[in-house]
C-alpha cells in the first residue's frame, strides 16, 4: 500500500496517510497540503517531490 509522510518532504508536520490506491493517496495529500499548509498550487516540481516521497 502506498504511504506518505508529510515530514519526508521537509515539512514540520506529523501527518501521514496510507491508501490502497495511489491516485486516492495523491488526492488526500493535496487536500491536506491545502488545508494544513495553505498550498494552493501544485506545480509539477512539487508533485514530483511528493511522488518521490511515497513509499510502496
């Protein structure tokens, strides 16, 4: 199952999420980043950074 830890991309945040589906996980990460960190724009660079931090 894919898993993401917010701290793995340098955030001071203990949020983590695991999902059965990678697309669902990416949606959850975007929702968290928007709500908790005020990130409204997901640039290709940020998306790649997030994807590289996802553990399978």
